[in-house]
């Protein structure tokens, strides 16, 4: 009985962990205050864009702006 409860507890903790992992991933990709994508999102998608452009032998242009108020 104790072993079954222990296994159930581990399974429940894993379910919560997977759910939390998705939530934390979403939080890490967007700024909570502005709702804009973060540098981490940009970096992830930049690598994908560079890979795609290299494979397709297409040019890739990047425009970056730093806007401060």
C-alpha cells in the first residue's frame, strides 16, 4: 500500500512538473510587463532562421532596434 502511494505521488509530481514546465516556458518567452517576446525567444528563432536560410541558400536580413522611453 505504501509503495502504491509512493508511486502515485511520483506520477502526480511528474504531471505537475510537465504542466509547470509548459507554463514556465511561456513565461520565459514573453515579457510579463509588455507582453513582447524576450531575447531568449529571439535567439531560438534566429537559430532556426539561419538554419533555414542556409539550407535553402536564401539571404537573411535582420533589423534590430533598441527603443527606450
